[in-house]
């Protein structure tokens, strides 16, 4: 297995060379990943990337065409789901409709023959953490979608298991509750050291929760790494576009050398770049907060027009046009502009990125090349 996808010796769960097809659809192609004990591995990717299929293969609900699922150092491809000691919650959560929320939560523990008082304690604790304590007597039909989702999450988490599998478990909650749940979930996961594989299409959720992140695209791993690696060293423009709010600006142009200095040339504008980069067509990746507005004459700044602007909480994001492209500038504080207004934008290219014309990372500017 490639080193950058984690060492297979330190994993609680290791997927090795997994292929999966549904008819002609190649859902997973040579998938390798490692989930470590006590950590959250976040699987991030757009719709159709193969996230749910990966989780189902881990759970034993789908069988891979080839490859190995190794759990606790044992190949478990043929092990029945019920014998895997995993607990799962899927986006299409199924609760028992005819029993109360309390009994839905307690049902996960019934097989363990625990004392009633201990079950009560565990149910009340998880219900408190998930904010569903007030609904314990209700039937699932009398809950909102978000409340039902929290009950499903509680039911999965209350059950003792070696691995927790979560497929978009909080996707239906409103933003405020989602935020709270991320905090509660992280608290619970860290205090109980629950090993978790967590599927999401939301990069913020992946970064907030994942100790490690695997990014899937069309059934392949685009990158595996810690959250810092994924954010600071995206392997390609696919990942650069996926992470960040707003995501990184990706500006196609050419690296040229003039008088021994490298410049990134776009639409007749030459931007000085730190370090030495090979000449040729390339894509400059620059985060919106590394573009600044400047007033007064400046040789370094690019003159352009405001295309649009919007408020981002207490910040302002403006769109500017350079050549054919529209790019984002993130400013601290709330500002007003007029569409079409002329502004000067200075590019801070330290810690910006040069990708080749296929989208693979060549170098991070201002850092040692390579
Ligand atoms: P989403 O975020 O939309 O849930 P995902 O990343 O979880 O997407 P999967 O559900 O794993 O993606 O699907 C991966 C690919 O496999 C998709 O092209 C999907 O249409 C296909 N697929 C998944 N399950 C089946 C199935 N049972 N029969 C046929 N095709 C399937």
C-alpha cells in the first residue's frame, strides 16, 4: 500500500485494493485506506464518489469484487455483518416506528442483558448529549426529521462496538444544531475513544471531526492525510476546489522567467512569485484571504473591477474579474462596494500554490520546492 495512505500495520481497519462494480458502474477502483483505533477517519467526496459503498463494504452489506477488508488484523470479507462488532448509522435511518424513543435507544443494549438501571443511565446520558431527552416518550412518527436523525445517531453510539460507521449522520440538521452536534459528537468520541469512519460531503465537517481524511472522487482516493496535510498541501486542484470557504482561487496562466525572476503571467499581468518555478502553462492557486485590496499607487497590485460582493457572516467576499475568470477576495469586516467599481488587488503569493496544467501540485510558493 502506498505510504501516503497510511501504514497498514497501525490500522484497526485496513481496506486493500478494493474494487466494486454495480453492473457497468465502477463504484470503487483500487481503494486503499486505513482507520486507526480511537480516531475518526472522515471520508469526504462529492455525490457518487463511492463513500456509502465504502461504508457498506466495511459493514459487510456489500461484497467487493476484489480486495481485502482487514479488521483487527483479520481478513473479514466473508464475515456476516452481525459478527463484525460494528455499529452503524446511515443517512436513511431506520427507527422502530411502534416503540418509543427510549426503547429505540435501549434496544441497542437489550442483547447485552444489562441491568435496567444501567440501561436507563446510558439512555439518559446519550439523550442528554444529543438534546433528545425531552422526547424519550414519543414515537418516531411524532418527531421532526432532525430529531429522528439524532435518535438514530444515539442508537448507533449507545451500542458498544469496535468501530462506528456513520453515513452523513447529521446532514438533515439545521446549521446551528449541526455545529452543536459536531462539538458533542467530538466530545463523546474522544472521551470514549470511539473508533469511527465518518462519511460526509461537507469539507468543514470532515476537517472539524476527522483525525485523518480520505478524499474520494469517482471511486478513487484523491488524497489521504491529516486535516493539516489536506488543507495545507492539497495534492491537486480537485482537492483545492473542495476545501475552503470560499475555496481556493484557481487561475490558469503561464510561469515565465524575466531577468532571472519567476512570474505568473495571466491576461497580460505579471505577478512576481517567490522562489524558482519551471516555465510553462500552470494554474496558480491562491486562497481568497491572500488577496488584499490596496489604495493609492502600487506597482504590485492588479487593477480590476468589482463583479459582485456578498457578506460572509462578519466578513465580506468580493468577486473580481481577471481575464475570463472570476475570483474571490475575502476581506475582514463588513464593507460596501458598487458593482463595476475599480479596485486594486494585491496578491500575497507566499503559501500559494502552483499546479501543472493537469491539476497536480508542483510546488507551494515560499516553501522549499517539491
Ligand atoms: P452520495 O454522496 O450521493 O450518497 P456516495 O459518494 O455515497 O454518493 P455511492 O452511493 O457509494 O456514492 O455510489 C457510488 C456509485 O455507485 C454511484 O455512481 C452510484 O450511482 C453507484 N451505485 C451505488 N449503489 C448502487 C446500486 N445498488 N446499484 C447501482 N449503482 C449503484
